[in-house]
């Protein structure tokens, strides 16, 4: 069995593979590198076979999304650790070793991530993961180094090793047995927030999630859906409601769910005020989509509750990030009591 399998799920990312695969090959030591092609139409798989014959390829016949693609591919790979790596990530020397050593030493750590910096602005944290993910009382995610759209510069303030709530799917280290034990990603999510859902399941199961600032990668970001794409807004708001329903006790949902709906509507009004009507519409469509599926969502919640009876999870931020950020002006996670 391979100890470390680096799995790059690719959909029409030939240009990213050409740009970033050399760094993965150069700095990944004895890890096995696999490019999993998610039904691309740009000859990505043929390019990898021709230019990087030392890399294994797995080809899916259709685009199954981030969740379905990884679920299908990882069922075919035997390893101790999976490293799920976006195709638009540049890795650096010694990016693997610190995290693998940490996970070897602490068997309760089920998943981890490195420091995620912007590929374009290399002194800034990148939106998707930054210095480790957290979540507030209503299920709104944020990161150390990135709250909403405020990105911090990297001055070494997060060069630590610390427990977090969720690790980014852009560069996710995860124990293979725990991934399969939790039945992988929820394919209804398709893309966006699926890694938060997986980490929440892991946390409820008694596992921990860690950030290791001794490892650094650079992420382009927006490779699947850019921030300006209303479909990303749709997935974030729809999947956000699903997260809350799946992972909260009924007693908590009775007040958290209505409050979350109100704050989502406030976000839609904010989009309208900023001239982004298309994103306001995406929020409303996300809510309609969720409520049309409320029956299956509740069944999914109940199935998960039978599998993982505990609803307890550590490292949830016990305040509302929207209040801290928009009303109290706390734009940096260093001003939060995490």
C-alpha cells in the first residue's frame, strides 16, 4: 500500500497541469502522484500521459463535480494518506513532510492543511483555506487570515501548528480510512463547502483537524467557479443551510435555522444594494432549492445521526461572525477569540 497518494482532480485544467505539475513532481518525494480526469474535453489526460509518463492517470467518463469525482476516484486508490490537491496549486519544498509527520505522531488527527497563500499576491493569504478554517454558531465559515472578503498579509503570524474546525479542499491531507469511514463527500453538494461537511462529520466522530504553518502552498483560486459567478453564490448558500440541518441538534435548529434564513436574506439585500442583483437572485434560488429538498435533507440528517450519535464538535466559534465583522469591525481573525 502507498503511504501518501497525491490525487489531483482535473476538469479542463490542462493549462494548470502544465504550469503546476512540475512543482508537485519536484517537491513530493516518494509520494505517489495521480491525476484523476473528471471527464475533461481539453485532452488533459492525453497531455499528462505524454508529458508526465511517470504520473498515474485515472479517467472518468463524465464530470461528476468535486464531490462525486473524488468519491469515485479514491475508491480506486489504496493509501494511508490522501492529499487532495487542486490543479491550480503550486507546492513548495518540504510541503509534505511537516504534515505527514504531525499526523503520524497524532493518530487522532484525521485531516490537516498547510498555509494557503495567493499565487498572484504571494504575501497574502488565499481565500480558500488561508491559515485554517473555522465556523460560527450559525454555520458561517471563515478562516484565520481571511474573514469574508478581507484577506490578511502573511507576516508569519500564523506559522503555528494548531487545531482548526475545517481544512480546505484545495489542499486536504486526510487519512484514507477516515475518509471512507465517513463515506467521503456528500455528492449533493457537488462543489463548495463539501470539505466543511466532511470535517464536521470527522469532528463529531471524535477526530481532530489541524493546520500546520510549517508547510506552504500557493493557490490560484476560482479554478472551479470564480467569486463573481452566481452559481458559486448558489452553492454556498444552499449548502450552508444543509450543513446547519445535518449537524445541529433539533433544540439548536429551532432558533439557529430561522436566524440563518434572516441573515441570508440580509445578504441578498446587501447584494442588491451593491448592484449585484444576479447574486441576490442566486441566494433566493438557493433557498428555494433547499426547501424543495427538505424531505431528503432531513432523511440524510437522520441517517448521519444514526451513524454518528454525537452532535458535539470542538472549535466552533461561539459568536456570530457577521456581527463581529460588519458591526464591530473585526476584520482580522487575530481580533477574534478563537
